[in-house]
């Protein structure tokens, strides 16, 4: 050991002579390799011992002892009922939304740890069960679960109806439209309809009031593609044709989008270019025109919202002045 450490120090000093400060690392590296080798040797020895009858029986006994100790002390470390505090046992536990309870506490409100009982439990809270217990009410698991399912279905149906209503409205009344984004100056709302883009979730849409739009930002990422051409000079028919080198630069755009910032930290992104697009292409010209129109529309939205806000403030100011005059009237 001492030999290894002194060896490492010497190695560090020796290497630093040749490689500068970085050479000092040779010492710790040397020690680390030695340590790893020692650990590897010990592990190998341990494994060899493990395969003997002695190793097997001692390890086996240790595992059995650990299991017995854990089982005996289960009361101390096991999960406990959120209501009575008794240790929970597998098969006699109900898993609620926000905690576990024992079958005895669950039984007091008529719940059993069977399949329908556990389904109902998954949408119940500990407080709900406690309140039912105190009021002497029972919970009918089947009824509770079915009621929940109906509620989910109703919510879905309401959402579907709302979507179709919005879609119909914006289709008829929109003042501007860019793909799946509708503007409506009359109701002063924006409608993002992503239902067609989504296959998994049926109705994906968002509605914003004009006044929710705080700001927007155009984000553009430029990339230049540089191609290097080299032609070597050559003698042809007695004449020398000199070689040349050429760097051709193709300016491209790899990303072009507008990010909208709404109140309550909501964001929307409209991507116009995703992937390489040459700047001399027709599609890039189209994207720029579209972006210009989009930005004009967002400016228009912000203008309307600001105008409304100013009008509202004026109303408040007027009200304030009126009050002020009243209170400052001489007595
Ligand atoms: Zn309990």
C-alpha cells in the first residue's frame, strides 16, 4: 500500500516533468487502477468462496434470517391505514386516490377489497371515506363507479358539443384564417383547432380572448451551407490549366416560427418552416409573405385589445374624477 502511494507520488512528479501540470494526474490515475484491480481480485475470491458448500449455506442462512426479521418487524416499517393507522396487508388494502386504507375501515362504509371496490376506491379520497364513516353513510361501490363513468361520458359529450359549436361559429364568422387558426373581430376571440392534426385525442382546440394575447415573437434560425470545391491544375496538350478552389455558400433557413404569449403563461407556436429551406426558393418567399400577414393580424389583435383596455381605463378614470369632485366639495 505504502509502496503504491509513494509510487503514485513519484509517477506524478516524474510525468509533470515532461507533460506539465497535466502530468500530476498520472499519480491518482495509477492509484485508481491499482484500487480497481484490488477490488476485482476481492470480488473474484468472494465469488469462488460463494460456490463452495460453506459459502452457499452461510449466504442462504443470512437471506432466511433477513426475511424472517423483515416479516417480524413488518408492524414497524409497513405501510399503515390512513384512517386507523393499522399496518396494511396485501389483499386487505384499498388504494384510494390519496392514500391506502385497511379492509376494516373500508368495511365500515360498505366497501370491500374486491375488483369493483378497488375501482371505486381509485376515485375516492381518504376525506370522503372519513366523512362517510362519521355520518354513518355507506358507499355503494357499483353505483359510485357507474356514476363516475357517466360523469366522464357527459363531460366528453359536452366537450364534443362545444367543439362543434365553436367550429361552426368560427367557420361562419371568422375575419381571418391561417390554416387551423381563426380570428374573429366580432367576438374578439382566437380559435386554435388542432382536431384534424390529432389522431389519439379526439378534440384538441383552444379559445383565447384577444385581450389574453400579451405579445408574440418571430423566431428564425439561419444556417449557411458551405460547399468546398477544389480543382487541381493540369497540363493539357502542352498548356497548363491552373487549378482553383471555390467555396459556394447557400444561405438556408432551418426554422421559422412565431411564438404567441398569452396571459397565465399560456403559449402557442405556429411553425412556418421546419427543416432546411433555401433562401432563394419560392417556398421561403411564400413563408415570409405568410409571416408578414400573420404578424399584421396579431398586431391587429393587440391593437383591439389595447383600445378596449384604454376605453375601460377611461371609464374608470371618469368615475374616479366624479368621486373626487364629490369628496372635495367644500362643506
Ligand atoms: Zn383502517
